[in-house]
C-alpha cells in the first residue's frame, strides 16, 4: 500500500486551493453531533478526522430523498467527500451493483459517482452501536474508496487506494512519499486497537451469514415482540447506507419525481385492489431483515448491512436489531 504525507497546515492550504475547482463536503463535529457539511474556506479548520461517524450515510450524496428525473441538469463542479467511514464505503458497493447494472444503469447515479472523489477516514475508536467487524468489514478502507486519510499528531497521512486517487495526489506537490516506518506502524497500531474494541463490544453478535439463517428460521413471536415498539416512521431504512427502494411519481407537465420509499411505511406493498402482503406491522418489520440478510445476499455480492448501527440510533421506538439477533442466537 502506498502512502503520502503532508503536514496539517499545508493540507489545509491545499483544501482551500481545491475549493476553486471542487465542491467539498467533509465530516464536521459540533455540540449536536457529527455530520457532513459543505465546506468553505472558514470551515476547513473544523473538519473532523478519524472520529466515527457522520449521522448521515454516504447514500444521500448519490440517491437524493427526492429529485426530478425529467428536468434539465446543470453541470456542476466535481466534488470531494472527505471523512467517510469504511462502513459507508462498503455500503456504496451494493448501490453500485444496483444502479450501475450494465443493462439498467441509472444515468444520474453514474454521473454523481464519476464526478466524486471518495476520501475515507480510518476510524480511531468506536461508537456504541458500531459493529462493522462482525460482518468482516474493517474500520478502515483498503479498497473501494479512492484515498484514505488519517491525522496523526498534525501529520496528514493519505493512503492511495485507486488510480483515481493516485491521479488526484499527483496534483498535490506538498504530499511526499512516506518512508517513515514508525508512522506506518503507528497507523497499524491504531487500526488494530479499533478492531479490538469492536470485537469486545460485539461479543456474541452472529456474523452476516449466520444472521441470515437465524432470521429465516425465526418464529412469528419474536417479530411481534420487537415490532411492538415500531411506529412505522421509516427512519431505519431512510438512514441506512444500503436501503434503496423508491417511488416514481407522475406530475403534471410530464414530470417524474423519484422519491425514496421504505418498506416500513404502511401501504408499502398495497396494490390497486387493496391487497397488502405487508399490512401487518410484524410482517413489515420482518421484511426488512429478510431483505438485508436473505434476499439481497442471494442476488448481489455486496453486503446489505455494513454494521454502521445508524438504524439503532435513529429508531424512535428504541429497537436494537443487535439485541434481536443475539436473542435469536441463544
């Protein structure tokens, strides 16, 4: 793996220069939490490095909640998204499989992907509900992102992952090849420490494949038990990096609006004659887990759950899917 390093002051100056030709979004922490923000020159010093994780998933940059798919598009500057956790990078793999399919690719999604440079952020430490490692996803990127960044005591270290990332770095003369093995060892030490935290925090949580088996065999009683607190708000699916259901709504003037949908909404599967296979709340609740752990794995190579834990954090009813899975595994 090739590394480049640049001191933090020079990196901040570089970002300011990049704003002339790129739109930059980055992870920023404040008193209310952490999320992506549109960055201007005055915001560069506020960028948060290596702290898990933005409240919004990466999905929102490529699949807007609502968009007019018949309106004319205005060319925009290419963009950089900085500070992406690897759970979101892995989630984007599934979106690519769906929306970049050779026969049915989404031209709007493709354009956004082509015009975006992805800079992931190695996670140092974990949040309460992080469980990526349980699904064999590392808390740092070694593939799929273009670059990965880690801030070590005022030195910005960039790990080059793709050719696109390599071409980007060539235009940053202040970034030098990293030959200091002690810095690389320090990075690997931080990575290992985070993995140990994840392993300890999620002890007893079944892996992805076993979860699929447990969900398939689960009795109706457990779905009724956990869905009893569900209010069908759809927060879990909206915030999820890999849930992608949508409606295509016809509007006057031959406009079509693509709007994100959620299997947890009442009426999600209701048809014209009134039949609704997911009318019962417990059935809708079960449907989401069947989709993630059984149906999507049969059709796609990428994981449909990357262990970010956002669905647990967003749930109004305080439903913890990991508690459900551990109960099934007993």
